[in-house]
C-alpha cells in the first residue's frame, strides 16, 4: 500500500522555521510500525531526519510523538491502526509542551525535572531485614499500575493543563509519586503529598483524561491522579 | 572541547552501570555517561526474572544454581566466578527488594519465583522455581529502581553523551572522549577508574531482540585500543522471538507452562530434552527449532514454530505431567501481560486463545571485554590486570556464561558484578592518582568523526548494515560451518572497505546528528561481526551457542579454553587462548 508520510521538521542550524516535509512511501505493509516508516525515510531517503528511538517495541519510552494528532509511541502504532484501504496519510509531529530541538526531538529536561521533584525513589528509614520485607499480594496490587510507567512523556505532553502551564508537575510525575505513596513498604508518602498538594501539584489536573488515552502502557493515569488527590485528604484507594 | 574530571566514570546506564554507580558514588566522585537517557537502556527490556536460590517456593540452594549455570555454559564458564554469581545472587535480590523493587509476591508475602530454562533442583533432576520476577517486566523494574536510587544518592549523570573513544596514556587508561549529542561538542572525561557497561551488539544480526542502540560501542572502543575480546564466537540465539520481528517472548512463558509445538502439533522438545523438555537451555531449544524447520515440520512448512500458552493447552500438559496446578486467563494475564500486549499489538494475535509464531532471535553476547571477578579488565592469557579499567554486564566476559547463558543470569550478572565493580572502583580511586592526559586526547576520534560527517560516497549506512546483518544471520547464526563463516568474514571485510572509501552521510550538522553517530556505530558493529566470525571459524568444535555442522561434537581435549582475539596494529586479528577455571564440576555430557 501507499502512504503519504508528513513529518513536522525543524533544523536549528538552518535558520528556517519549522515546516512539513512529505514523503510518498510505496510498498508499505499494513503491519509496519510508524517507526519503520520514519526509519525508511532516515535510512534510505534523507539521513538528516532526526528522532529518538531505541527498543522499537514499546518498552524504552524513547519515541513518543504526535501521530495524526494523538500522542503515541512510533514503535507501537501500526500503519493499519491509522490507514484504511490502500492509500492514506500519516502525520508525525513532535510532542507538545516541550521545546523542540530538532525535527521530532524535544528537550526532555523539564519533564525529568518534574519527575525528580516528587522524590521518585523508595524511602524506608528502618534497618532492612536479612531477607525480603514482606508485602501481601493485595498491598502489592495497590500500586501495580504505576510501576508500568516508562517515562515516555506521552501523558504529560497530551495534558492541556501542562500546555497552559509548564510548571505543573504533570501526570507522569504524579504517577511516579503514586507508585511510592501506595507502596506499603515506603515511608515518605507525606513528603511527596506535600509537594503534590502545592500550587503546581495534583490540583492542576482537571480530569480531562487525555493522559489516560495517551498512555502506551494503558495505565489509568487519571484514576491514579485522583487517588493521589484523595490521599492528600488522607483517603486510601480501594483494593 | 570541554574537560571534566571525576574519580570514577561509568559509560552506560543500564543495570550494571547504575549498580556500579550506586556503590562507587558512596566512596568516590562518580559520573555516569550514557548515549541514552538511563531509563531507555536495554536492561529495561529484560522480562522474565532474576535467578536466585531464595527457596521461597520450594527447596533450593545456590550450589544448585551454580551447577545449572556451569552445565548451561557447556562447561566453559569459570567456576570461581560462577560460585560468586550464584551465592551473591541471593544477597543482591534481597538488596534490590530493600531498594524498593516491586517483585510479585507469594501468598505469604515473599518474593515470588517461577521456573525458567535450565534451572533445576538437585543437579538436574527437575525444574525448580528460582526466577524472582515482577510480572514480565523484571528488567524494567530493576532499571527503574536503580535509576531512582541513583537520583536519591545524587549521582551525576551526563545523559545523551555518546562515548566514542578510550584515551590511553603510556598504556594506561586516562579518560574517555564523548560527543554531547545535543550540541555536537566534544567532551573529555578524565578519571582514575573507567568502567564500560555498554551492553551487547545484537544489531550485528538481522533478526534480534536487541534495541537499535545495541551496537557494541564500549567493546569496540576497547578492542581498537588493543584489549582482547574473549569468547566472541558465543552469541546466544533466544529460541522464542516473535516471527520476523525478533521481539523477545520471555522464557517465563514456558516457565508458567507454555509449550512449543511444531507443524504437526507435536511437543517436539520431548525428543530433544526428555527430562525438562521446553525448559532446556536456550541453545538446545534454538537448535531443535532449526532442525524441526529443516525437516519440514515448521508451521505449514514455514520457518517458524508455535509457542502455546493458551490455558487449555497448558492445563492439558500439566494434567499429563501429573501436576495439580492449573492456570486460567486471569493468571496468564497477570504473569505475562507485556507478552500478550506485544502479540496483540504487532501480530493481532491473542495468546490467550491462539499460539504465538516464534523463531530464534539473536539475543545475548556471552563474550566480550575480559574481566576478573572484581570487574577489572584483564588483557592476556595470564589475566594481567589493566589498572583503572573496568567492565561489567553484557559487554564484559567474566566468564560466568561460558558458551551459553542461562535465562535470568544476565540480570544476576549485572547486579552482582556491577556491585563488585562499584566497590572496587571506589577503593581504587582512594589510592590511585589521575593519569596525565596526552596532548590532544580527542584528536584521533575527532578526525574520524569529521571524516564521517563529510562522507559523500555512494553507500548508505543502512545498506552496509543490512548486508552485514544478512551475512551474519546466514553464516554465523544458530548453525555454522567453515565455508559459510569464511564467506561472512570476506563479506565483512569488503563492507568495511566500502565503509572506509564509499560511505555517504547526509547530515553535516552538529545538533543531534544521529546520522553521523549511526555511521560511527556501524563501524563498531563491523568490528564486532568480524571478530565474532574469526573466533568462530577457528573453534573447530560445537559447544553451547557455537554449533558447527562440520564439527558437531564438543572437544574438551582441544577446546576447553577461552578464546582471546586481539586486534593487531596492521588490522589482523591474533587469536590466543586461556584455560577455563574448573573447580567442583568436571565436564561431562550435557543432557537435559
């Protein structure tokens, strides 16, 4: 089949404005990943096309992009998910809300700054036992969803509240905080909740659900944010 | 050019690099330099589990784990190192749990464990539950946990800095050269202790489970600086990659009861490994799949077989084996969710109701930069230490995996020897001085990068890479023989000549010039491919992952030894050999 691939491009060294480049690709397979199409352009047509990618199967979180207007991983969306019939158009642009550096590559530093601000690490001040700390299957299940996060930024950069105000920590950081707040072994929930109860914390979430739709790991992001909001008032999530 | 100075510089931010950083940073000023953001590292793609004889589910002992590892290695692993691996596995798994790693839990709240290939009770009697896991994203959880703890400990990270050279001064390591990808600027990191933890080079082959970024950079850098590569002929083909895509399907699927079936619907592993069947070592199963396909027993006669984890099939075989355990949809969904997601996304197949089409996929380098058990790089047959240089993880060869790695042991290797590296480097940095940098530490590699940046020949990087991957897949894959390997060597050398004289790079810019860096990575891949094929051609026996049709038997008299392949200044590869450390387990026939 044939695909018209439109890519939002920007070369910081050329002194030009961003523009749409178009590539007509023939012999596309319906099961090709969008990443395969981008690679085809980069490897066989124009090596200057720039993007991040690594694992190519939805695990490393490198290649979140805005594909036909929706945030997804380029390696986890197939042509057949986007095009019906023998011809179609696919548009790829960088994720929104972070400064574009070159083509599909954005500056991830603000995203990781927000991540680091919520103490995204396990804290337990007691001396560890000689074997594992015990945790019931029910306790473990309470924070399972958040452990799937691959920090691809698809959620945060789909969030209108984040677009409007980049100082909002954003859904990914809240998911990371949730993962520790609801871990029965962790002892720093109150510090994290203090951060998230501030002006740029969880309350900037307006439950728009873009984050949940965007998550390539199918994490119920909006629900986790709601649970964090509840925890600020001392509520526990239902097991 | 910017110059930085740290006591310890670690290149690579996967499991080995981060574990080393965690320990080194407690006693020394430490930096981690990585071409990716740390959480993109390929440790995150490890699925099924980390092996440790905790005995949470049934009786187990680290000595059994050690025996399985030695047997799995086809007796080529160094048994002193294997003892350390299996013993310290227990400590590090508890340590990971204490650092917050969210393992799955047993009914009584302990770390959950499951069966995995080649892991047995009582020296080969029956499968044992040893693989500690967090669903089928165990590597992801290890990577996340270690990165989180490095943030907590304020480890200094240089993310998206691509290391391209090791600076030597009078034969001593003095630092590394890196390209800051965002600016294209050259940085030199001067350090007392330098550690490579850069992972493998699966991109040498066309069908691989490896990420695009696994191009053997660190190993190639060391190799070019005269450090030998150990046991490069041993590269693991994982039996269950998704057909055509190569994406890994964890052995944990079989650990949970999944069965391999050929085109006739036969559980063919019964014929190849009568005792533990589908849980035999990876090399054994990959060969069995190739043989079934060759005999026309692939699915519909094609070049793949089925892996069936539908509850119906699993329960039928569990019942036939006299086991009381049964599985249902919910259980499979909870234990291998990512596998189900891969199949549903990429194949449109639901493994709950249909079998998965699979074929062997290039997966893991057993060989690499030679080290001792403290991750110090050793450079000759006498294991002479090159002071100040360290390596751990897939890029290194301790050797704990010998000729074939057992499933779960890569993650064990990362954390056990990453930890040892970190401790040793902090200690070294306390006593050692910095080595003087030479006058122009980045001159040589900068000249090569500028050559690549201006390369205006006719051949694209991807064309050369495609040809390399095809020839290595055809001739230096699961089965090998002399003429094919020679052909691969000739092809690789021709490709390298074209790389030198006829390459084309489009991007002349400085900022995020991945076009240039992919060209540089291809140079690493060609080096790794050549040294792999040359080492393989010389070893006239079959052992573990190195299976020769012209020498089908293991030959302990001549070949119970490690290969060392050294690049000579004229470009030739010199082969030498060093003995294997044999302690408790004398080599015997390997039957599963």
